[in-house]
C-alpha cells in the first residue's frame, strides 16, 4: 500500500503557489533549484504577476493548472493559507507544504489559526507539512521544495543517496546537510517538520523506515508527539537493519524554554528519552558534526563490531589517552589473550606493550609482513569486536596495504586515526576502513557507533533485550483484579500496598491503629521494635512532616513517640485528614531501592529503579525503562546502577536476594500497566532487598492520581 506521505516526499508534480522569478525569494529558490538540477516531474508556478518563471509557464491560480497535482507548495502569508488549502483540495491536490510562520509559535491567535488548519487536514485527508517549515528535497529525484541556500553552496552529490535528514528545524537540516556533503555522504531526503500541525515526526520516520532509498535517518528532535508510533517506526528500522541517529534538544531548563518559543513544543524528560533511545537502539548524538560522522560510519555497519576494542599505537602515551577516552565513552579495552600476546611479542620489543592498548613502536612499519600478522590475529580473536589504529600519516601510509588486506580478509570493524595527511586515506576507505583525522572526533563517533552495534547484536540474539517495546507481555497483569479494586482520587499507603500486593509485590505485614491504645495492642502483637507511620490521603511524603518513627523499642517509647508525631503533624500539616497510623515490624538490615512507575505523556508507562531511601534525590542513581519488563530486563537495569555492588556483596557483606528484587519490580511494573487511567504514578520507597534467600519487601508505597 502506498504511504500517504508519498505525494509529499516523492511527488510526480508540484505547484508553487506564490511563485517568484527571483532566485533569492522563498517562492523562487526551489523553482530555480528544480530547473537547475533536472527534476523530471511536472512543475507549475502559480502567480498572476508572471507569465513565465525560470523558463516555465506561470498560471494565474491553482484552478488553471491543466493536469493533476501531487503537491502544492504555499509561499503565501499565514492568513491566506487555510483558504488556499481548501482550493487545492477542491482540485485534487494530495499534499501541501506551508512555509509561513505566524501559527502556534506566536500565541493564541496563531494557535487558533493552526487549529483550523489541523481540522481541515483531518477532515480532508490532505497531508499538510508545516507550517513554519523550510520545505523538503528529494535529492534522488531532485524534487526541491525547500528555500535552502545550502543547495547552492554545497557540492552536488554523485549517485543515489541513502541518508535521510529528518529535523524539527529548517536551519538544523541545512547545517547537517552541509556537513554531510563535506564528508561526501550522499543524501536522499531533506525533511524539516516545522510546527508539525498535521504531520508529526514519527509519521515521517515511519515513511523513511519503509523507504527503499533510506538506510540511515539523521534526526533532530525537540519533542515527540506520538511515542508509540515512534517506537513502532524504530522497530521497523531495526527489522530492516536501518540506523537512526538523533539529537534531542531541550534537555536543560534553558534549552527547553528555547524549544517552546521556537515551535511551541514542550520538551520531554531527558532521562526518559535517553532510556527510550537505548531500548529502541537509537544512536543519541550531541552535536551536528558527530551526527555527520556517524552517518558516514553507517556504511560500515555490515562489518562485525561491538564494545570490545583493541587500540594499536606507536606511542605508549597515545595508547593511554585513547584507552581513557574510549572507556569514558562506554567501550571496553579487554586484556588480550595470552596466545594473541605471544604473537605480538614476536615482533614488538620488550619496551612495547602487548596487552591492550598495543604499542607496536615505530620499528614495526619496517616489517610489513609482521604488520599484517598483528592485524590478522587481532581481527580473528573472539576476545575483540573492533580494532583501532592510531598512526601519523607517513606511518599509516606504510601500513596501509596490510590494513586493507586484513580488512578484505576479515569482516571485523577496523578504524584508523591519521594525525598527519596520509595519502592512502581514500584507499583505506574504499577497503572498508573508517578513517578519521582527529582523535576527539574519532572517539565521539566510534563510541556511540560501536555501542549501537553491540545493542544491535544483543537484540538479534535475545528477544528479551527488546522488553518494553511490546516485545513481551507482562507476566501476570491482573486487569480484572485492577477493575475490581478501583483507585480513588486520594490513596493512602494502606490502599497502595494492598493494590500492589494483588500483583505480587511483597509487602510488609502491617496493622492499622486508630488510637494510641490500638497502636499499643498492634505493637505488642507484632513484637518490638516497630515502626509507626501516619496514614493520611493528604500526606504523600510522610518523612517531610515527621510522620515516620523508626525503631520504637518499648511500650513507653511508643507512647511518647506517638504523641510527639501527632504534635509535629498538627503543626506542619494542620489541614491534613488523619486516618490513624500503620504499625509495622522494624526491619534491621537490607539494601534499600526505590522502584517507581509513571505514565509518561509521550511514551506511556515507564519504570524507574534506583538507590532508595532518603538519599534517592541526592544521589540520582536511577535507571529507566519502558514497560512492561521481565526479570532479565530488570536485572540488567540494576546492574547499571552505581550502587549495584551493594546488592552483590560489597565489602564481604552477604549478597542480596537479587532474584526476589527483580520479581517484585516486575510485579510493580505490571501493576502500573494494568492501573486505571487516573493513576499517574506508583512508587515503592524503599523496596528492602534482604540477603539472598530471604526475599524482598515493600516498606512504603505511594500512588499518585490525577485527571
């Protein structure tokens, strides 16, 4: 089935409404480009001022065009757009691009105008791009609809392009295009989405995922408006072995404010986007130059690669620097196996390193046969995924034949960093070797690229790797139980713990007390020491008002601390409705985790796990994941925590019950997935993980509801 964006991105005929005969005007530049570069489709300038524009007949109005039109480009004022869209639709135009600003980015009046355009597009089915966008270009057909001067200043590409640009900013699109052309990377589509009133980022991505002329998408994102559609498009990209490189703006308060003023978009949570990108195997970029380098590297994605890197240098100092930089980028430099080191030592003097990094010393280039042997053994060992060679230009030239021969013989990814001006750079690139002229740029590109290759390989080997992208269903999501146990608008801790326990979250035995006498009775039944916690639908964070008392050891102590707690709450939260206290047996040892899930406005239910207790906000040692999850996914998240050694027997402490913790976290995630729509957040803080074999238990729970 033909995608509805086909006439927008691959039009067979284009009408330019508001056409100009001046190349420097927005209504003239794209027509100039089309006529210069040889677009083979039909072009119809529309403007009653002219009889001819760039050698093409010019029509007085859209109704005068004698043939069907796929795409109308509107170079007219914002106030005239809606009426013209209706006229275009009446004569059968299938898609339109709106250049004009003055819509949602300019306050209430502009937002109202944009809303009218959206309603029209929904009713008519017309694919309307923008408003407030620069236009597009299909560089494989030379269908230029963008008023982008970068096409005048960049070199014309030779051959078909397979890298597509998809950005929420026209200037970003032009800037990255210029960098790609400097690297001689041919481009397929040039797309900037503007305000996304009628066609949003994920729909364009969906088109490109299916486009036979797109292997790589380079994207700039201010806000995603349809998280599920984005994830579905990413899954299509994965299935078709395509790459998405994305730069997300608005990750700081200042950046978010700038984004909102630019396209009326509200930036999402930075950590959520990072987690989603990782799970969807999107390469997250930091700047335009890095994006261009990654797109250039994409041509080598067929070579086997991953995070385990061998570094070859002619200098111990450079080896140390590269080792530090690669490890900081998330890569590994494993010690080489003894048999590999033995091969290297045959030709490397004692003062040269053979572990990793490898210092072959400057003498190695005098023995081309040994260079080949070194590279071959590194390209063949199972202990590595990639090989990086750092050499000044003249030394790289001497090694180039050996590097190219090994690259032809083995599929392993290889890269060279040339600190001079090696004459063999193009020869090495033709042989399938990535070549860089700067250490920093090499690390900037190789780090995320090799990690992407690692995730790509893991996803191919393990279906569970994609958990959270609808790859698996929750183990036991009790939807019926959820409806039978409705969540009210205010939820006490007792209600929250009871709800979570229905899904398998282990909760601490507790008793409710409505008076001091009740508390005495409950504490005696449980056995001292105990914990007292206030129960109130109006107090979400009990510790902030002194509503938690730990380690109450005697009845006398209970009486005094009960009265003190009530006095504090009366002072700090005088309006709070009090429903009594919870009395729980005091836990004395274990590792505290925070486990939460919230309904992200873009991506839906998201899980958070991290170091728990009162230090959670201070240390921010947390990881995120799409829901649902399984135990393998949860364990992977926990192992990424800085605090994970606390669960793994840190300083001879007994190992914690990791399996029980994973089961409890999966259950909380299932509870969030099945929760009623008014539940915005579910949290357990802390989840106490006891020693191995003794389980885990939720000591406190919170459910936040909203409209």
